[in-house]
């Protein structure tokens, strides 16, 4: 089973990009839609920043790539 929480940032980014690009297609150059597009871009960036990713396997500590030490 796929741990969907491990891909949370990616999901937020894709949804935000989809909403932002959809607003760009329907905008017709009106100031209201331009402001909605800007707001959507900013909210997407904030969402990606604040949404944490869960690790792929929370029960198994990872190994550090450089030293091979296990995470404490």
C-alpha cells in the first residue's frame, strides 16, 4: 500500500499548479482573475512550504548517505 502522506508536498504543488493554470485559461485579462491567479500562486507556495512530508517508512530509521550512520 502506498503511503500517500509521503507525497503530500507534491500533491499540494500539483493541485495548486492546476488551479493556477486553470485561472490563467479562463481569465480574459480582467483584473479580478489576475488577482486570483496571483493569490493562487502565493497560496500554493505557502501550502508547499507548510505541508510536511511523512517518511516512506516511519518505523525504519534511515541511513545517512554520506557516513552510513543510522538516524537516532
